[in-house]
């Protein structure tokens, strides 16, 4: 019998705020703010590929306008994570995608949503603005400046996002060096739509210890060994691969997430853009167990690895690891 993974304590480390807006909320905000989404709520999240996904992502961003809107979508996202067992969430935001909305308005609403989640459901959260790599490194540096001007304790890092090819990571090295100098953590989307070289470049040029997706790493055995030895974290999202990669069969023994796990890479399971892909964090754990070959002990290890490599303070991670390990052991024993 498949365990109820919603009961497992866990961290969600690969989640996009704008991609986690519930369809009903998107429709309500669009009507309130006079935005035409171009589809009925039930059809909002239907697309054939990453380009169509990003187009709808952009339209939905335009529907989120006021500080209260940002608080609402942030809190609702975190509440959905909590329902799947998440105790800590680290999520990406795309403030540049909300054209004409001041970063100050956006950040204030996001901070309020995080505070609401902490106070009402006891969930902690940090966020990282994602850089649109398609706009180039000069725009990325200006974007980092704008985000730093609104920096708060909850802004823990930055990421590199949007269509990978033909936008390799190396030109963004000065941006990431500046971010690291400012004390920010760094991660990069790589190896989802781009080659293994983009994973390598994200590690070498950007000095990322966290790679979001990373599936193409399996095309480079030497890089696999290097990532395994260095403990590079890969935040994998099973259901997303059906839509954004050639790997449409999650039961395929050659699926890269399965192979990454079998190769000993540090892999965590995450939900990415849950309503866009009709999933939840708990469902992603079920898929990893049922379809991708993760044993319950392996999933426990994935949970604890994700916590250990999260951006929480070390003392907090140590305390939570002991609590979560005991809870998961009890759930496995009772399964």
C-alpha cells in the first residue's frame, strides 16, 4: 500500500510563486484587475510545451497587481504546500514578470504572505528572485540591484530561470559573483531544456551548489562523478518532465531522475508549478516511490538531504533533522 506522503515532514525547494497560483484565484484576480487571460479557469493550465507554459505564466503574472494580491497568492501557495506535509519552503519569484508593478509592492505582499503562513500554520519560508536569462546579463545585473533594494530576511538567494537554450550560464558569472558577495545563496535552472554543459557552467562559472532540474547531467559521466563527490543538490520535479523534456514516461527505467538517484546524486523531490501540472508535493513523492524506483528509505534520505542543503540556519536544520527523522521512521513502521 502506498503511504500517505502528505503526512511526511519535508522541505519544498523547487517551487515558483507565479506557477503555483490556483486557477480559481487567477480567474478572480484577472477579473478584479481587468486582465484577459484568454482562457476559462478550467483551461488555463493546458499547453503542449515549455513555450506555451511560459506564455500562460506571463499572462497570469499580469493578473497579480496589488500588495494584497501578492499576499493572497503567497499564502495560498504555502497553505497548499503545508497540506502536502511541507514544513519549510524555498520558492522562486519573478518580479520582472509583473510589468508596471513596483518591486516594493510585490515584496511587501510576499513578506506578508510568508508571515501569515508562519503565524497560522507554522510553516517557514524563504524566497529567491529568478533571473530571466533570456534578457541577458546586463538586464540581470540591473534586476539584482532592484531586488537588493527591497531585500529582507526572507530573501535568501537568487536563481537563473526561463528558457535555457541558447542562453548558457557563463555570461551571468558577474551577476552571481555580486549576489554571493552580498551574502545571497545561488541556484540555477540547468539541464532541463539545455545540455549537460549548462549544468557544468552553472557549477563552475556561477558556483552553484544547487541545480534546479539538472537531468542532462546524465549525458556526461565525468560530470556525474564530480557532482556526486561534491554533493551538488539537484531539485528534481517528476511530473514537470512529462511536459518540458523528452521523458514522457515516468516508469521508463532510463528516466533521468531514476538514473540520477541510482548514480548516487543528491536528489530531492519537488513540485515546481503544482496547479500548472495538476500535481501536489505529496503526489510527487508518490510518483517517485511508485514510478521512479525510490524506496521509502531512499525517500527519507531525500527529505533529510533536502533539509541539510536548505538555506535555513545550521542549528535549525540539526534540530529539524532529528524531529523529521523520528516522524518518518514511525510512519514507515506503521505503513
